[in-house]
C-alpha cells in the first residue's frame, strides 16, 4: 500500500479536527448519562431519526445546504425525543427494545424515501459514515454555537437532566453532529470514550474521556489521509483503539465501585 503523505493537508484536516472536537464537547458528557441510564442505542435511534428528517426534506425538494434541512432534522429529532420521553414514562421496562424499534423504523423509512433516487445509495452512505473531510469552518459555526449553548445549560443544571429535558437536549446535540460526522461517528463519540472511562469517577473521568476522544479523531484523520481510506470509518476504529490503549493506565481501568463492593462482600464472606 502506497502512503500518501501529501494527504496531511491542514487546510482539509484542520476543519475536520475542529468538527470532531465540537462533536465531542457535548457527546462525552451525554455519553456518560446514556451509560448510566442503560439506554445505549438511543443515540443511534435519534441520529437515524434526524437523518430521516434530512432525507425527507430533500425528498420534498428543500435545498440540502439550506436552513430548511437543518430545521427538518431538528424537528424530526425533537419529535423522536418527545416520543421516547413518553415511552420512558409509560413503559420504562421496555424502553431499550422500543428504542431499537424506532431506529429500525427510521432507517427503513429513509430507504423507502430514497428508493427512487438514483443518488440514494450515496446519500445513505453520507448519512451513515459522514463527510467530515469536506466540512468547512463556516459550516462549524452554527454547530459550535449550539454546542456551547448546550454545554452552558448542562453546567447550569449541574449535569442533572431528566425526562423530556434530557431527551430534548440530547436530540439537539445529535442534530448538530449527525450532518457533520454521520450516524456511526455520532454513536462512537458518545459511547466509546464514556465506556472506556466507566471505572473512573470525578472530573478526572471527563478529562480522560475527552482525551481519548480527541486522540481517536486526530489519529483517525491522520491515518485516513495517509492511507487514503474513508475518514469516518477509520475514526471509529481509532476511537476504539485509543479506548483499548487507555486501559493500560491503572487510573482508567480501575474497577467500577459496584464491582469493588461485590468483591469486598465476597472477601468478607470468605
């Protein structure tokens, strides 16, 4: 395989790196909440619903680069969030399978809308894997402003989000990121750093999760440029790789308090 060192062009990789940091800014703290709630696939479902909003807007002839598509994506994501908030109150014990069902409906709904579109396969690929290398600084401004506003709101709430408030904020964060990096990277950005640092507590966990996420994006973008491979897919793999490497650090891989308690009970019984 020929290495393309000329691919390390900061004019292209720079905006892509910033896009990754913007996505991580909200997805790392939200990923921690997703894990604690045990609704791992909510990000896939909401991202897919936001994507369905984008596909529907394009199906109706709305300019794919205009404000209408953004509004459609946000409206679809908020509608999905409202539905999941209601099911969480009505059937909390079935929330995870309901989330999976909603994801399947949104995904297949997109396929149905793209069935007669000769460019449908390409549109679907862009939605899933994203086009992070083609992001410009101008495109990042609205996402960065929204992410900053969401972070301030989470800070004012002390990270305490519940019910419809959690789902609505989650939907807005996903809407801001899915068109930048795609569905797969949205999921990886939420879950992988949070899962890698699940054994940590306090502010150190957040810092470690951000570090893992940033390293994954930077390494993935660099490797994809040099190896001439799809950036979104490569970043998913480098995020997972950085998460695994982080387990070599004792402070990161230490046992979950629940596991420590179980071990203490076992030792006492022995």
